[in-house]
């Protein structure tokens, strides 16, 4: 029998893979769907408010050049907009556009509906426990990495 750590590692890998490939998953932008990087960045901006590339780099652990490409794509698609940071001289921040907020809301609702359907046969206490354990795990990762994600 494998150890709990072996099982957790394997199940975490599968969990991430399953989320990315579910019908409402965000593997590619099709018909208004958001790809994974767009969904992640828009969710971060939604929960934490406007952010500079440097602030996004700290939160995500991605380098600024990668974020520059990803945020440029968000701006091209009208999902986010750049504005002057009132406290930062020449610094710029990024925020959700109205279109970005609408698409993020639609995507989030579709994702939550699918998760609700997948977990419909689970007792409420099991769903609560899964949410608590995932949150606990994520907070430990954030503490160890120094990259805290804002929570709504």
C-alpha cells in the first residue's frame, strides 16, 4: 500500500489535470471561454484589485516577461486595462475591464455549476471538508512560498 504522501501527490496531479480538461475547463479560448492563464490572472485581479506587473509576479511566481505577454493578451482581448498608478509615478497597474469581469463571472459560474454537479451525491459535510482541506493546503503553500493569493 502506498503512503499518504504518495497518494496525495498522485491525486493532486490528477485533480489539476481533471480541472483543466473538464467540459467547462479552461484549456483554450473558444467561444468566449478563458484560457487558464487568463482565468487565473483575471481571478487574481478580481479578488485583490488592480495590480502592477511586479505585484502580479510576486503573487504568481511568474517572471515579469511572461506576465507582460499574458497581460498584453488580456488587454488586446479587452479583458483588462492598464492605467497610471496614482502612487507610482510612471508605474502602471492592471485592472479588470467590464468585459473581463463579465467573462470571468460567466466562466466561474460554469465551473462552479460543473463542480456542483460532480459533487451532487456527496454529503454536504464532505463538500465542506474538501473545501476546508483545499484551502488549508493552499494557505500552507502560500506561506512557504511567500506568495499569498487574495481571497474573495
